[in-house]
């Protein structure tokens, strides 16, 4: 088994709230400098910068897992991760059709830049990416599974856009094998207060939107190999 330091929740300049310096090139190289083994790019409701980030990862020598932070119809953020770019992009195309057709207002929300792997701008996403998709939290795990991926509730300790802030607790029918806490959260509090967390794997990631919010590696997983496939299998509980 390999001990791998991870950060599985990072936003690029494609997220309107992500800094324009958070390009695929910059964020992957920053992760490499910090000494991460595996990271995931999880922009709001899109995977359109994942291909470039994976390319930088291949050049830099760090595994980049394609992902998305999906906003469910209940306004719950969920991290969705995929074993391949192809599956992530197919999922991304599907989710695009579930978003309301609201245009981004750059002056209010920020730019949504689609970048290549060398800091070149390929284009801009027109539809606002921080809205809620029409996919519900209970429908999401099986939908993500159809694309070979895994999903789990993001930052459940936050007061907004979290499963606990939106629903008060995990829904009884929610089929997930893990959940995310912010690096600062008191793990014991959540394990004691919410019984649904029992037996689930805890993932702790930065949710960085700025290069300066990326942090020293602290959390690790032990995987059979350093690959997106091995990570997805592990998170699904299929080690
Ligand atoms: Zn979030
Ligand atoms: Zn996020």
C-alpha cells in the first residue's frame, strides 16, 4: 500500500469565486511544491478544466483526479470524483443540462475561465456555475455511479451549502461511503452528534479558491497505487 497525501477539493479560475491565478498550471504546480501525491480539481458544477489540470499533473508528476463540486437541488454541495477524464466530462455534460439557464455576470460573480495546460485562455463559461442543479441529494450517488464515479457530501461542518445546514442531518436513504470535513473541524463532535457518519470514511480537504489558501499536506490515504481508479475504488469501499 502507498501512503498518499491528498487534497481532493480545489477550485480553479473556472469557478466564478475561484481566483484567476488559480489556473490549472498554477494550482497543480503549487500542489507539487507542497508535496501532495494526489489532488482533485472540483469546480462548481463543471469538469471543463480537468483535462488541462490532468495534463499538468502528468508533466509535473502528481496525480490529478477529475472531479466536480456539484450543488444539488437542495443546495447541498457534494464532491464528485471520477476514474477518468472521459467519465468526468460525460458527467459534466449531463449536469450542464440540469443547471438553470442563468448567464454569469462577471462583474458580480467573477470570470469563469476555461484554460489550457500552459495558462492560455481557451474560453469562458457563459452559464453561471454556482447555481443549484436539478439533481437531488438522494438521486446523486446512483447517478454518479453510472459514470463510474463516487460522491460524498462536502464540508458538512459549514453553515451553508452543507447537508447539515440544509437538511439538519444525513437523509436516511443517502447511500454514501464517505463525507468531507474542513481541515479545522472537530471530528469527534460530528461522529457523536450524527449517527449516520458511523463507519463512513472522513475526507478532509482545503476547498481552496486561491493559491494562498492551499495548505501544507496533512491528511493521507493508503491506496494500492497512486491513480484515480485506485482512489475511487477506495472511496467506494471496494479496496
Ligand atoms: Zn462548497
Ligand atoms: Zn468548494
